[in-house]
């Protein structure tokens, strides 16, 4: 039995070897072919293929650094520098007034030495003024009695002044209608002897304007001060 088993094992090994080597393909036995002969058929002149040794020193070398680029100036900086205007003296508009005709004539003479276009004399009519007036009293004693009566009625007043003394002003107004309305209000409070007068008629006036006063022009303005009748230059309104 042992001999038979050995013989069977030898025959099986011999059969497997013959099968694995393809010796039995003619009888239809053999392992499945794993090759791809179609790829072999697609080769182009395989006999020219060569295997070369690569130089290790070249493969390990670091790639050459890219050449540094020159800095490029930004367009915004150039544009900003080109569009920035040159610094100039800050100009300020100044004015003074209102001046009457005589004062304006003196100012024109004083301003004649300033640069052309540095100043202008603008017409500024002075409106008339109306007053609710009580008087004219014969003396201060009579006026003081009227003051006491007005205080008792809670009516504000002040001295009329100027050519209207001895008299009291119960209010000054820029129009006759406004003065008449106030007189009617006072009548309702028991004030009977007041009346509306024109304290000052409308008159011509003038304003001196210097539209662009620079640091270079300021020292020349001292020549105007003697003719300004005590008025001062101020920022234009």
C-alpha cells in the first residue's frame, strides 16, 4: 500500500508539472494564459531600447534658483504723486461793514493800493426802522412818571435816544406793519399815548469784501484800518 501511494503521488506531481508547463495544451489541458500578447505586437522597434546609468550627482542637485525680478513701482503711488497739487497759501474770505457813503469812499481810496481783484465794495442797503414811540416829554420828571406807569402795566421800554429825547421807545421794528401790530397789542394793555414813527429811513450802505486773503496779502491790509471807522474784518457770512 505504501508503494502504491508513493507511485500515485509521483504520478500526480509529474502530471501537475506537465500541466503547469503547458505540455498538455495539445490535449486541451493547461493553466489560463495571463500574458497580453497584443501589447507585444504594439511595440515599435523594441530592439532600440537601451538601459542607461543615471549620474547621481546630477539628480540630487537642487534646481537653479529663478532670477530675481526687479521691483516694480506701483501705478497708484506714481499717480498719487503726480496728482497732488503743489501746496499753496490757504485763502480766506473776509468782510467788514456796513459803511455809509462817506466811509465807503474813504475805504475805496485806501484799498486802491491792493492787488487788482483783491477787494470789492458791495452795495448793502440799510433798511429803514420804525419805532413805537412815547413822547416827546417836556422834562425828565414827566418822563419818569410815564416810566412808572409802564412798569405797572408790565410794558418793557428804553430811552429813545438821539433826536427823539425826551422820549421812550416801546419797541423797534424793521417794517411799519410790524410796529403797528405791536402798537395795537399795547393799546389792549391800556397804553394810549404811544404812536408809530419812522426812526430811520432806508439808506445806501456798502460792505467791503476781500474774497481770497492769503498770508502774502495780510500785511497789506493794515493800510485799510484807518478808514474802517472802527469796524473789523471778519469771516464772510
